[in-house]
């Protein structure tokens, strides 16, 4: 295995990397020079020196501008990663300068955010008020990708087989149970429980096609040799309730989330008998042992909250 070339790293500088990224993103040395407030000749000279340093062409120059070569694409990927890490370092150090003793970036899906995280993160902040938590809501697939790419320290979502494919570590956090939401006047409203297949004769109000709930619904319908009569997609559970209340269809959502949304229409929740309707919400990280101390504290706290709280029934 080749050892790192120290001379190579010394010859690189951050300004040139930033210029290289800007040129690739703008597709033009002139436009990048304007954005970076430099003369085009100065930018061109730095890029030529960079190509000399790496020993291979990085840009294809043509009448319309420039495009990265395969080597340039590789450098662009690594340059973005380096610059992102530096921005992260600057942000975290500035937080320490203002008295914050830690910074944890968390991405979670809507089910975790609506059902469990407000109380769990609130309890954590009360115990560790100097740790800052940045929480973003994303689809489960996007949560796992953010963790794998280093854009998030911790992911909280329905993991499935995606975590193994991305070589992520997971720990159990909570469980939720999907229920069928119907208007109280709907023919299905009188049932105490139902298989999901019983809903396929009716129009559905669904979430994003890549959401874990919709993916589970779609796979269940395929097993029945049926399709989902999807009338409308919405981006939030409250919007789903309002659409269902106004007769646009039926829909699936976690039971606890429905119980927390008091008064959003005259609706009934019917538990599903399907085994897949009971789902795990997991914590995901690239390596739990290498997380910063503040992130490990949060993982320990969430794991303890999971152990102390009974699973939904």
C-alpha cells in the first residue's frame, strides 16, 4: 500500500481547492473568477499549477467553458469533502467559543420526529444544556445516506436493509405501529382491526413515494397482486388527516402520531393485523464508538429512553 506523499499535501492549498470547486460548479473559469473576486488569469494559473501538482489533466477546456476530466471528478469529490469538514470544524469551534460544549447533527424521519423525539430531546437538553443539537427531517433513505456521507452524526429512522448496504451500525430505539385512518362515517370505521389488503378497494392519501410507510404499503399491495389507488400525495401527517377527513381517501400513519394530533378531523384509527405494520425505529451511525463525546451522550440517552419506555401495543 502506498504511503501518503507529504510533499503532495504541502503543495496543495485551500484557496486553490476552493477555486477548483467553483470552476467545476460554474463550468467557466471567467464566471468562477467573478464569483471569487479574482482575475481570470490568476485563477487559470492556479489551476495549471494544480494540474502540475497532481500530475494529470483535471479540466477539459472547450468553447463553452470547462468540464472536469475523470481525475477532475475524483478531485472534486474529495475537495468538497475537505471543504465541508473545514466548515464543520469552524462551526463547531465557534460554538465552543460561545460556551457550547458539543454539537450533534441529527437527521430523522417524520415518524421519529412526531412521535418520540420532542420529549426525548427535550429531556436530553435539560440534562446537557451546553450541547447543541441540529435536527433535520428527511425521508429514511435520505437520513441513512446523510449518515453514510458524513452530513449527519446520527440518523434516526426505519432502517430496513439499507443500513447494511451502506455499512452503517445500528441500535434499536423505538417501535411504532401503523394504523389505517378513515373518516368516522366510512364503511370500514366500525372494524376493530383489519388487514391492509382490506383498504385496497378504496382511494388512498399517501406520503412521498420514497417514504418508509409508502414503500411498505407498495410492497404489501404487490404481494396481494394489487395496486394502491393513490389519489393524492401529501408531505405531512396533519395534511393527510385533513385530506382523509374531507373524503379524499384513507391512509396509513403511526398510531402514536395520530393520537398526538388531537382534533384534526372526525377520524377513526383501525389497527392493522399485518406483521409489517409493527416497525422498528433505529439509531444509525457510521461507527458509534468513534462519535464525538456529545453524540455518544445523546446515543446513550436515547437508548436509555427506549429501554425505559414500553413499546406501543
